[in-house]
């Protein structure tokens, strides 16, 4: 899926939120991927905004991080 440039900043912020919560929990990308049922490559791409996560992937990541999915979207709503 091509990344829409008008939402790129939002994708960067989502990726940074995932990275922050993952590191706060002391998890590697591989550990988060295993907990979320996703590939490490997908986690890496989402964290760096090289891929756009689906709603399902965001829900899986949030569950693995034990946070509401809304936390992953913080500071992004103003740009939508």
C-alpha cells in the first residue's frame, strides 16, 4: 500500500508511539511481533512509517502492549 503523503506525519507519530511504548516495556521488535502475532519486519516498518498499519494490526499491537489503541493515535487527530 502506498503511503498517502498528506497523512505521513500521522503515520510517523503512530510509529513513534509504538516505539515509545515498546521500549517502556523493555521489548524488542521481535518480542512485540511475537506477542502481537505480526512479523518483526512489519513492526519495524510501522515504527519507521515505511508501512501503514491496518486497524487490525494496531489493535494487535495495542493488546500486546497492554494499552488502549487510542494511545497509539495520540497527537495525530489534529491532522486528520
